[in-house]
C-alpha cells in the first residue's frame, strides 16, 4: 500500500490528458497530449528534492459534518519523509519516517508512535500525493475520471478522481480527488474518502515551494527530554 500511496498522485497527473478537451469560461483551455504530460511529470519528479507549503486539513464525516480543522506547515523530502507542524487549533507535529508515524503533543509532553504496517488507515502517508515519484508505471492500477477545471483559492486547477482497482486498497481509501495547479504542476488540493474511517479528508495547499534546502533536523525522531513515548498497538 505504501508503494501505491507514493505513486498515486503522479499516476493521476500522468493521465491529465483525460482533461485535454475541458474548457472553462474562467480560463483558457489546457491541451496536453499524454506523452507531453508524462514528460512534464517526469521532469518534476526527476529534480524533486523537497517541498514546503502551508496546508489546511479538514475532516468531515460522510454526511458532510465537520469533525476537525487544522492549519500548519508541511515539509517533505525526496526520500518520502513528511513533517506537518500544526499551529491551529493547537501545536502538534506529525512525522512520517519510513514505516512509522509519530504524533508529538508538546503541551502534553508525549509522542504517539504508530506502525504504518499495522495502522493502514492513517491518512498521513497520503500527504505526499502529487509531490514525489513518477507513477506512470502504475497508472493502470486506478480507474481515472476527469473532473475538469476549477479554481482552488488563487490557483486554476485540473482535477482527477482516482478509484483504486485493488479491492484491498479500496478498503482503506475508497477514492481520491487530486487538483493540480496548471502553472506549477504541484497539488493545490487533495480530497480522500477514507473507507476504513468513514471520513472525507481535504488538504488544501498554499504557498508551495520546491527544492529548498531543508534542515535535516526537521525529520529527526529525537524528542525533548521528558517526553513520554507511547507505542499504539
């Protein structure tokens, strides 16, 4: 599943030609041939080193009732490490390192430790969707549907809906929407229907910056002295 998560978004972008004939009164038509789209995605993936962005994460039940809303700053590197520092409504750090998720609650002086092989319903690994490795070799693993164009904040985006072909994968994530900024080819928004949680999770990105020289300590799993470490079974 981890392999799917790392490549899902870029497999979608590689198939952006499905939206080639979409037009909108709010912006010009974007006409991409499949081969051209693949080359553009490969160029983005080939030189990707890191990314930083502001992000808002909203969780809703499937009836549309909001369950939570967090705002923060996200960092990720070429190796797939992810750090999300939330600053509202309360400080918290989410850190994905290899097959482990850490959630640090500084005010409570504790960190929760999850094995992603056991806790496959965690959404955090999905956050790299659309930022990292090329996924053209896995594009056949998903049913892709064009969602056309729409504005996400100040970005004009192309949208795709992705449904995993694998029944096992669908048990975790029923479907995903990926909205890609037409000028930068970086995600503006991701929407996941988390089957195992009965939730819809929306991540909206702003101020996206690529290939910054991030401090390696951002991804350190060393926590302040006195932090209680809790392994979640």
